[in-house]
C-alpha cells in the first residue's frame, strides 16, 4: 500500500476515500477545485438515499451491501447525519425481487396496495393518498428500510475529521484549478511527495482520463422545507407524529425510468424529483421539467397550493 496518497475530488466519494485511507494509517493530501459545500457538488442537492439505482451489474451488490452495513453503523451514532426510513416503490404489478434486496438489514417485502396501507397505519408511516395511487393503477409495492444521508452536513463533518487528523498532510478543497490530463495529476502527486493517487473526480474523469464511456445522468430536483407546518395537505396524512417515508415510482402514469417520480426526506429538506437523462448537459431547470416535478409533489401528497419549493437543483451523476 502507498504511504502517502493524493485524493483528487472532495465530493462524498473523495472525502470518504480520504477518511478510509487515514484510518488505515496512510497519509493523505486532498485537493479539489471546489469545496464540498459548493452548490455544484452533486451531494449538495441529491437525496442521499441508499438504493442501487440503474445499476444492472450484480458486481455492484457487494459494494452496495458493504455501504449499507457502514451506514447502519453510522446511524447508531448521533454525530453522523444518517436517518433510516421506510422506502416504498410503487408498482402496477408484481415484480421480481432485485438481487440487492436479500440483505436482512433492509427488511425487504413485497405487498399489495391494501396490505401496504394497513401496515403503514399500524406503523404510523406517512404515505401519499391511497385513492390517488389506486386510480393511477398502482396495485403493488415493495417496502424496505434504508439509510438516507444528509450529505451537505455529513460532508462538513467528514471534512472536519480529515482536517484535524494527524496524518492529513495537505488539504486544499478550493484550488479553482481543474486538471486537464492524468499526467498533470501525477505531477501534482510527485510535487506533494505522494506515491499513490485516488481519482474521485466523478464526471470529470471523462476528460481527465479520456474516457468517453463516462456520461452524465442529469437529475432535476425541487427542495421543500420538510418541517413546514403546512407541508402536507389535509387528506395526505398531515399528522406531524407520522414517520416520513421515501417514495419512488418509475412506472407510468406518474413516472418512467427517465422521468422518475420520487420524494426523499433528507435532513430538514424534502427532496422531490425528478429526471434521469443520460447525456443531457443543460445546467438549468427547464420550465416543462419544473412543471412536471411540481405535479409529482402534488401526487406525493405535498400541499402545493400553500407550499412553494425553497430551492431547485440540477446535478449530473456519473454513469458508464
């Protein structure tokens, strides 16, 4: 193993990689053009829900399972920004259980719509209005319990841990400098006395490593104040004592694979989406997309006549 490593990129992957190296007694240099708190960082806007998404390669399952185990451990520590919530994936008909769902920590089950809403009532789980989903033809659902990371706050916490660690050699996450080639990265590593490099530049790897197979999957989100007293409509389980759930739909009429309908409670924000558009490089929210996500919020039970989004966000998830 290298004795001193340069980690390039300070999103959630870069920061976490740096922490893991430090825990293995490897000295670390961490550099990035933009701070983890910058709005352009994917984790600043994304929902932070643990769930393999558009990952059809079963080799991902082991990584996903290891990540799940770690996040469940972090949930037990109040210092970490991890919450475990029920996740409901609405379906029009029964579907096979995904391979990653076998992890016992998830408590994964498939239910018909009647059983789901009975279970939610017994367990004090907030769900969208049943009649809205029944009229739309959703007759089945999968239910499991998964971690959600409040990434904006967790990034700050992790960066703080890195900054004060005795083996942190050099930390600069606001260089405003973008490497153009991997040779430039290697030269920087040598200058800092590093004998290893970890590339955590995400979508930046497309140019940095001349890897045209890496493309951006563009996501559009709206943010609501999760704890607004008037967030939920009268008929959408607006009881403040109910447990929030994450809801995802990728089947018509509310969602598709490229235009999913979902909401994720993350910290003090309720994230509502969205889109999953490969190769789309538009960095702003199109009006048609805004209207669609607002409609998603209405489907999901948000009282849109009295609540406006507190923010909107566009991000690009690396996809190969």
